[in-house]
C-alpha cells in the first residue's frame, strides 16, 4: 500500500555533517572571541571579497548566511512581517526582510540555532554591487543602524564576457576600497598574505568542485539537502585552511560512499534557482521516496571560485566575482546551463521561481523555453521562495514534482 | 504477483469533489459516483469506496485501487498517480488523439493545469498555475457566491450575451474588486459572467502555448461549458470538452493502473 511515501534513501548519513556543525559553531565562537579581543569585524555580502578582508586582518561575517539559517529554521515569517512594519515590502528579498526583521524584533534566532553569543556589530560593511540591488539596501540598513561605514565594491554587471577593461576597472575599484579599509584595520594590505588567503580560497573551491562532481555517478552519493548544508564552510570560511581541510575530508567520504553504493535506476534532476531553505529535509525525504536525486544546481555551483589565482589575486578576484552566473546576460547563462547539463546529464530541469528573488530566478524572460529549444530537455517551473514560506504551496509543489518525475519515467527508453 | 485482471477502482480525491469509477474489462466505467469532498477527504473517499464495492458486489482485496487528485495520498491504495498523469491517460484514451499534438487543459477547483501530449500520446510537458487561484474553479465559485446565483443560472445567464467586460485575470481578489465596481456602474450580470469566463481563458493562455488540438477536462468545464467556446474564439484552435470530463481524471487513473498491471511494473500491494 502506498498511503505515504516510502523512505527509500539508502544513503548513510555523511559523517561530514557532524564535523561541519562543530566547525561552524567553532568558527563563530572564535570570531566572537577575536572581535572581543579587538580584531576588526567586517560584515560582507556573500559574493564579496572575503579573501581580501581576511588578508587585511578582518574577521568576516555574512548576513546572508544568517538569513539562510533563519529560513532553514522556519523562523522567517514573523521577521518578514516585522520588516514590513518599517517599510520593507513583503515582495522584497526575503533574505533581507528576514534578517532586518529579526534585528528589529531583537530576537537572535541565528545565535540560538548555533548556540553561540550574538554576532558583534560591524566595524565596516562591505558589499559588492554585482549581486543585486537588494543586498545593497540591506547593508545600508545596517550602516545606518550601527553607524558603520559602508564600502561598496563596484563590479561590472550583466556581462556577456569578461573583458580586460572590466578587469582593469575592477582592480581600480579594489584599490579604492583597500584605501578605505586600511585606516579601519590600522595596517597596510600585506600582498603576500592576500596571495595566501586567495590560494586557500582557490584550493577549497577546487575541492568543492570535485565534491559536486561526485554527483555524476548514479546514484549520487549525496543529496541536494546534503550539498546545501555542507556548503556552509565554502560560504563562511573560504580563505582559511580549515575550509580546505574540510572539503578534502568530505571528498574522501563522498568517494568512499560512492564506491560502496550499488548502481540503481533513479531520476536525476538539475535545480536552477534558489533553494527553499525551510523545506530542505522534507523535500529530501520526498525526493528520496520518488527515487529521485537533484544531482546538480546553479546555486551550489556558484561557490566554485576555482579560477582565483594567488599570484594575481585582485585581478582574478574581479574575474571570479564579476563572473558569477547571476551577473551574466542570458546568452552566457544558456551556454553555462548547456555545459552543466552535458556534465551531469540530468533527465530534467526544475526551475525555481523565487517570489522575492526575481534577480536569481530565471523563469521570467522565457529562459526555460530558450534552453529547451537548444537542449530538448524537459523542465518544470515551481513557484516558491527561499525564505518566505507564505509563497510556498506544498501540495502544489509535490503535485508538480510528482507529475514531472512520472513524465520522465514514462518517457525513459 | 498482482493479478492483471483484477477489477480496477479509481478515486480522484479532488479539492472540491471526490470522483470514483469502476472499470470493466473493456476499460469502460461501469459504475461511477461524484460527491462533494467535504472537509475530511479520507472519510468521504472511504465511504465512497465502500459504496462502490457494495454496488459492484466486490470486496476490497478483490480490487486494485488507484488514487489521484489533490488528496491522493490520504487513503491506502495500490497505486498513486498525479492528477496530471491521470488526466493525460484519461484524455489520450478517449478518441481525441488523432496523429497530432494534444493540449489538455484541466481546470480544477483550486488549480489549472495545461498538459501537452505529442502525436503519439507521450506527455512532453505541463504547466500549473502558481499560488493564486485566479483562473480556477474557486474563482468562478467565488463570483457565483458574490452574485448569489447557482451554477445553472451562471451558465444560463452567460448564454444571453456574447459580450463580456474586462474583469482582469491576475488575481482573484483584484478581479472581485473590479467586478463589484462594474456592478456599481450598472454593468449587466450576464456581461460580467462572460467577462469572468474570459478571465479564466486568459489565465489559460498565460500558462503556456497550446498545441493543435485542445481538450478541456475536469469538473469546472462540465459545469461551465461556455469556456470551450471562448477558448476556441481566443485561440482559433479546435477546442472540445472531454467526455465525462468530471470523471476524466478518475478514468485516466484507472487506465494508468490497467497499463501498469499489464506491464507488471507496479511495486506495491
């Protein structure tokens, strides 16, 4: 009888999860101690120049990571409502409204979840312009709230290709922000240290990429939920040796897991768009019951910063951060997607239309139609949100995915 | 092994109605029922199943039960299929697939689905409306409630005019506000009803492209057949209503189960 979906995920839980949890907590505890001991703290956007900040002697904190944690804990809604009370619209980025609303409510869900003291106030806020307008508005809120300087790294955006003039302009802007940051930290940038943090970030990214590539095997040794959880170190700790060591261990575990698994007939999907943080575990179980894996995603791929070059740290940093998927024109994105589909060979694509993140949703400008015309790969669009679960309809989500998986199975040769 | 010749009962647990069918050996529904879902889908479906079994003189272990629809997992079944899969199977086996692609539009109580089949009946894609209920049966029900008219009156009034007013199609609440405004301006009710139908059609058109032959399925078109004419006018495509459209999902689920039994691929029971 099939009243409920049967739990059919035979993968053993990765040991890396326990290690990751401890590492993240230790990271924040160490960060807080360091700041209490007088080290300057920069709050930085997720695609900001973290290697530079570490090299300059800053501790680095990411409000976007905090927002994702709030979303995953399903604590976003009251915060979003609260942010609405001071003029941040419900249709605006729910990362931003979750985080600002939490701050306004004075509840520190993030610290409670991590079982650590509150994150200290920033000495400086560093935001890079290529992500979206929302992250700049978000950082402006904190700049006003904490009366902290806001440093804006201006990178070229909506690119087709990155050209030398883009790199030149980015390096010039780096020079300006370095000049703004040096007085805050009270020291000149040590370029050999920058090379070291850049090298560590590159090494971690290379390992992260290899971890992601293990999903080419069927079945994948890890789920999308695993990937999203275990990407925490590459998001918040890149540029550190601990991060490199973590991904070396994870890769070893994934390869061992992969070798121990028997081949099986599963449906493989590509996920394009933001994750639905508050539904990670639920959806992992649901997909497992459908003998389906999300083998690759643009989101997880976006932290592949393996093009960083320690010997040309600033220039390669411009290339990497301006070269994000989100910062390219659709013609480039289509080509990127074709390469991803060729690498991971999914049976179909799931496009996530995040209601409050149109900038990172590729569903509104006929992108799925255009990619289908090039690849003939079936796709489906789901409507939800990364943090605001009021925009998520679980029965509709399940019906959509079930019907899509049925279709893919029926059409298999 | 499951006996491939077991009688098949299908239950479509829709958001508004529960539909049950029993297929004979020739895949023809010999018994069927349609009843309001109520608030307890599980209880209603169990009751309907018992009634159907009794009417057919069968016991539960003798039949192969397949479920579909919004609450498809609320009762134990031998097989479960999504309503998109069920309507695909139901429509491709009702004599409407003629060597050309087919688009099925299932207007349900709470969502609308657009399903594409190729000329061989293979499902090639589908779309479902997003979170808002605009363009679904819920929108028409809400309008009938506001106008305090029955579904039959709704249909009869719409036949009185070919002219519809613009009610909007983006959001049910916005459309209702617009309709109240139109009523206050003295717009005749029949024009408002046709306008509401047109807004349902507009939502269908926004969902995605329609292939050569269009078939409307589901319960809403059984009550509001004018939608087929308006969709044909808007698209210039041949549009028809599936036979037994309200039961089409249940029939399709049963046909899917029959296929699975014949293939010996079901893994349950």
